[in-house]
């Protein structure tokens, strides 16, 4: 077996193993970033829902007693 061929095989195996580890780390970091974005979005939506007053529902008459819509 040629020494340069053996070195090439070792280098290829090392590169592939390193790429697998790098991909796993990148995926883990992506998941953590998405989790942080989800938490931030949830906090923002909850804060917005609490600060916007909800209109009162109509209880009599023909307007607003069948469908409650607002913009």
C-alpha cells in the first residue's frame, strides 16, 4: 500500500468525522436559537394581548349580537 494513499484515506476519514461533529453542533445551536425566538415571540404576543383592551360584546339589538368582529 502506498503511504500517500494511506495518508489520503486517513485525511478523508478525519475530515468526514469532523464534518459530522460540526453539523451536530450547528444543528444544536440552531435549535437553541429557535427556542429563544419562540420564547421571545410568546412574551411579546402575551404582552400585546394584555395591553389591547377587548371591546364589550353587544347584548341587545340587531347590531353585534350575532357575529362579534372588530378591526
